[in-house]
C-alpha cells in the first residue's frame, strides 16, 4: 500500500507536535532564566501559526472545489495520511475552536510559576504587596516552564482527535492529549494533596475508559475486518454479526462519553475540576470537551451512522441523565468549582441533543454550542482564579458574598458568564441552546427538549443564586479580595466576554460558517 502524507493538510497538527519536541529541547538546554519568555513565545507562536494554516487550508480547498456530490454537500473533502485522517469542514471548524481556546487558556497558564521545592505553582496576578508569593517571585523568578511541553503535546493531540478517521489513530490521539492532562492536573500549589488526588482519580478512570474504547474497537474490527470509519460503515450494512457490533458500539461510547463528562461517566469531573489548577480547569472544561465531542460526532455520524436506530436510545438516556443529574447536583454544591463542574455535566446533556438529531442542522448547532460554551467556560474559571484569601483561591460560595461591592467590574463580567451558561437571551448561551433545541425537535426528539427546558430552569436557579450573593449580600469584614488581573489574564477574560456577547447579539456570521462547513467526509 502506498503511504502518503499531505503535509499542508496536516500542518496544524505537525506544528503543535513539533513545537512540543522543540519545547522539550528548550527545557534541556536553555538557561533557566531564559526559559519562560522563550517557551511562552514558542507556545503562542505555534498556536497562531497552526490556526493560520487551518484558515489557509479551508480557504484554499473551498475556493478550489466548494461543491461535491453533484452540488449537494458543501465543505472540505480530503483524506490525509493514507486515509487515517479526514480533513473536512466540521473537522477544521473544531480544530479552529480548539486553537482559539488554547491560545486564551495559554494566557492564563502563562501566569504560573513554581516554588523552590518544585511541586507548587502560583499565579503572578494573585500576588499581594509584601506577600510570601511576591517575595518568592522577586527572589526566584519565573521557574516553572515544564508545563509548556505537556501543554503543546496536549493541544496537538486534541487537534488530531476529532479528525481521526480510524479507531487506531483516534486511540493514539486520545492518549497523546490525556497523559499530559493527568500530569498537569497534579500541579496545583495551595492544595497539593487535593490536586494529586484529583490527578490520580483522573488517571485511573481515564485508563479504564481508554481500555473500553480499545476493546470496543477490537470488537468492531472482529465484526467488520476494518478500523477505518468509512469501511466500517459499509461493512455494517452487510454484516449480520450484531453480537459483536452492538457491544463494540457500547464500549466505544463509554470511552468517548467519559471524555465529554456525560452521566454515568462523570464521576471524575467534580473532583478533577476542583483539584486541578484553575487555568487548567478552564482549558480542560473547554478545549477537551470540544475535541471529545468532535470525535463523538465523527464516530457516530460516519462509522455508526447506518445504525443510528440502535445507538440513539442509549444517547437519549445519557442525555436525560446528564441534564437532570448535572442540574440537580449543581444546586446542592457549596464550592464554586464543583458547582461549575456539575454545570458542565448538564451542558454535556444539552450538547448531546445536537448529536442525537443526526442531521446537518444537529451538526452545525453542536459546533456553534461548543464554540459558545468553550469561551464562556474559560472566562468563568479565569475569574474564579482571581478571588482569593490567605489560603489561596476562595471557592466557597459564602466567600463570594458582596463581591459586586468590592469589585463591581469583575462581578459584572462574572454575572455575564453565568447568564450565558443559564441561556439568557442576548448571550451566546441562549443562541447555542436555541440552535440545538431546534435541531433536536426537527430530529424527532421533542421529549428531550422538554426535559432540557426544565433542566435549564433548574440551572438558572443556581446561577441566579450566585448573582444575588454577589450583588445583594453584604460582604464579610474579613472576606476574600479580588486581585488585580495581569495584562495576560485581562486579555483572556476580555476575549471570552467579547465572544459571549457577540455570539449572543450577532451570531449569524458564525452560524453561516458552521452551516457552510458541511458534513463529515465519508
């Protein structure tokens, strides 16, 4: 078999992975005092260059052959790396979203530093005059840069995951981005034991989910004699081995639903979100979810598209459980990060409505929702990292009382993000929910939409509770303070807020983009 590598089509992935290797060499040979600026420039430049290649490839291919199949399907159509990677419209949209989120999240991670013992890191933006953190920064400088090679490999794996066109390539991508996440999750400074416990839980449960995915792929191979999605789809139409196919679909679903944080595979979400460094939580809640949903869409729309009547009932159950359990458990939380974690579980259920619709409208609405939710999630966790007391981040809800009087601008922006998560009109969250609800109704899932509306009403309660706490409650005398965000953190929060507002009041250009992206290549 002739092996071909389309370097331009694969350029975004190659750039990130090559930059990861180069970042390792920087760690090995560059003096410590120079590592941080070099690493930061390398990370930001590689993400920008990769995004530029995504735009260039999309523009070139759309200009060259915008219509295929007799003009019925618009979008990009190219198989790369001997058919193991599919470069198409939805895949490139997902890659672009991942890169945009990764750039903003990198600005938050850029504020991190490590202490002399080598197992703790803090945010420069959180240092208070005369505090131990500030003295440490002055004396030690920016010491932690080991996070950047891990971050680059993680982003490279995320780019590969949603465009993988066979189960083996997808499994490799899954491990490439998962292993760095396990390590970075253990690097929180203030609550080191909690962070390490979260990383261990994430690793153990992630290993189980990966095993399920691999075993499911083995069953599909046994039934169809192929791991390529297109070949599997054709073989399933002529195969009578349902005894292998149905369990295989179920096991692959377990591996992918774990990554999106859907019930009942969500147990890791609250612990990992709470224990991980907050900038990583922002990145993980947004970019990882986007990539995982991209892979989920490709597998179930391409490889298992002909068996939708077999897997849709399972997805109905998962969507209902995610929306209901996520919303109800979020109401009971007293920790801000755990509340947002269960909120993420509920949003996973909302996004699954677009997957279940199994239509072009469902695909485009899911892509829009992922973009909208991704930036809102990054922004909300960025602000969580700014509210601090003597012990570090003040994540207990009672500590947020009266925040609107102490720091009205930060509280107002945080309220904007919460309203977007609740799906209030004129925010990105409302547009995203409206899109997926409409697609689900058109796809015959009206009962699911009714459940989603009720779950959204429950979710609005705990979001409103935080807003009332911030603006209509007297602040405690010895309560936490809001630190002055640095320039990088300010840019990250401002960018997230801008996307949240623009996608709410003027969503049409982005809606046109995701609609014109077309369908997955088959």
